[in-house]
């Protein structure tokens, strides 16, 4: 089932202008409007959030807007600049999926079919998209549905940052939306309202012929596109600067063996191009254009820059079973959508030192099967607080040279968050005699500690006096745990004096 994301940028013209100009030219505390010509008058074409909160709206005459809001920042609209920037934004969004298209004037269309697992699922993927744009100062909303038309409607007419429409649930939700969600022109929407139609559901149960006779074919076409009964191709954006190889077939192909054979040829041609440029691929996108004008995509990521044809061919061919050729594939395009510099390295053999094993191939295979976000390792962070002393990093990220302090042993299994336990102990420095964790009472046979850890007062004011006293304890069955008391056992300002279990040894 096809899954399409519509990324809506409700204030794209003003957000782009602020990001381009900076706070020096456009102060963040001043409302901003963009203006253009509407016949003989100058009218507002775009507003930012502050201007909208002050009662301004798109289409309002400039003179009225300036009368309502003294000190309003006014600039000319740049439609061509907005469209060009939207194309560049589509190229940036290729990190989410191989098929991305600009959707002027204020959005992107992203075909994420089969790619959401690489980003932790659809909900996580949409949240990451919106957060990345917010970090760049661009307001965004995102919706995912079975069709491009439905996703477009949900992103613009449901007031939520992210909307995930389950597969097969498009029609019930679409019925509730207003007529404008069908991407009809304003005159058609006004005519339909005159006849008493308010929601899309009002149109779905009506015969098509009378509506087509009065308003033309657009209503039926838009309904079919939203319901998936009519194809709406997505033309992916591509930069001519990206290394790529393309093959057009005189006769459509569809057999897996044939697809695999041509994948090998495309990979060989792409690797030759990469070698000429001195680059290695970090991400490959293989696009299939079918005879019905629809597209399928296959993406593989790599932990390190690679241009080994045999290795790349194996990664791509491992996923051939996911390709649905339909009635046949007319064109195959292989693009290195992410590259890094890669120089030849001479392998020097040694009779004394053993060569370090290369696990990058294994990491690539696993990452492309379960998602890159699920393949990682832990790296040390300069912090005495245990839960802050490690961070997830990519599996093959370079070593920083830092390590964990070896003064006191740390448990190999650290709980996501400390869990409260019931104990009995002599204050202030004695370990507990027993503790109850997850409903099971455990009697302490041996204990070592305490190891005192102070709060990081330079990060949080609330940790200025906070301390923890950690103990390594062993119960009667030989299981060893890492527990701590919040506080020094005497002064309540240092902590609650409650006990917690934070890790398990061995």
C-alpha cells in the first residue's frame, strides 16, 4: 500500500524571508507582512504568526493593515524566490525518502512507502520532520495517508502538527473535511456551498453527472485522486550534480533475475562515476518508473563511504523481492543521494599485527533491514551522573579517545530510569539489610560502598546540594545490583532519602 507524506509550511514566504535576512534586518518581535499587486491595489499576500494574532489576514489591503498595526514591517513578496527555495528544500528532504517533490506554493510531497521503518515508524518520522523545520525557524505540519490528495487535505485542514491516518481509514476521516480540502478553486467551492454542500462527505454520495455538467470535471478528478481511484504521479526532484546512472528499456522488464542483472550494470556505471569524482556513496536510491507512470523506490544506507561495486550490488539485490514491477518497468535510475570524499587506501599486510576486522558490511546489512536508528553503540560523556555518562552514537562513528572512569565498577545493564525500592538500612553510611524490587523481597548478603556522586550544580540549580550514595549489593541467590539513596542520610536538602535500583551486574 502506498504511503504519502504531505509537508505543509503555512508561513513559508515569511519564514523563508526571516531565515534569509536574519534578526538584524527583520527583528523577531516585529510583525511581518508581504505584499503584492491585486489589480490596482496593494494587498497582503503572506503574514507571520504575530501579524495574524493582531487581526491581519491574507488579501487585506495594505493601507488597512498599516492602520490596524502601527509599526508593521512590510516587504514585497518574492514568488519566484519562494519557489526556488522550495525546490532546494525538496533536495534537502531527500534524507527522508528517495521520492520527494515540491508542492508549490507552500509544501512538499514525500512518498515514504517502505521507508518509514528506517526512521523509527511513521509517527516518529513525522515528528522528526516537524522538529527539524522548527529548529530552523520554519513552521511546519505533516500528515501521512494512502494518497497524495488525502495527505494534502489532512495536513492543511486538521489543526495538528502531525497526523497519521492508518492505512485504509482515509474515507471516514476525509468525509469530515471542508470542500476546500479537495484542492478545488474558490469559485467552485463557492458554487457548491450555494447548493448546500459543506463537507467532502456531502459530495461522495452524490451522482457525478449533474456536478460535472455544472462545474466541470475537476470535482470528480479531485475526489478520485483523494480516494486513490485515479493516479497522481509524483515527479521526484533531482539535482544534476548528484552522481547517477540511468537505464531506459525498449521493452518493459519485470522478472527479478532481469532486474538484478541491470542493477549490477547500474552499480558498475555509478561506481566508475564515483571514482572519477573521488567520492564514496553513503546513501543509494534506486528508482523504478513503471509503465503506468507510477514510481517505486529502493533505498540503502551505508555506515561509511563506499564505492565497492560488489558490496553495493549485494545490498541492492537483497531487496529485490520488495519491488513490485506491476505491468513492467520502463526506466531504472540509480542515484548516490549522499556522498563523501573517499581516497584509495593501500592495504599493508603485517606478520606481527593482526588486521582489524571490518564489520561495516554487517552494519550496513542490519541497518537496512531494521533501520539505522536501531544500530548504534554507546560512547562516554564527561559526566559523573550515571544516566548522563553515555550517549548513543552511530555504530561506526570514530573513537573520541575518551573513556569511563575505572575507579568504581559500573553495571553493564543500566535501567532507563532508576526504579524505587523498599529497604531498611542504618543511616547514614550503612547498606540496606534487604530491599523489595518489583514485588520480590531480596535479602542482602554482601555489599560494597558507599560511592558518593554529587549533582551537576553548573547545569541545574536544583542539583546544587544533591548527592547520591551508591552501593553494590549481592542477594542470597548471587544476583548483584546497583542501588542508591537519594541524599546523604542526614540533611534533607541533599535529597529525599528514598532508595532506588539503578542497574544490574552480570
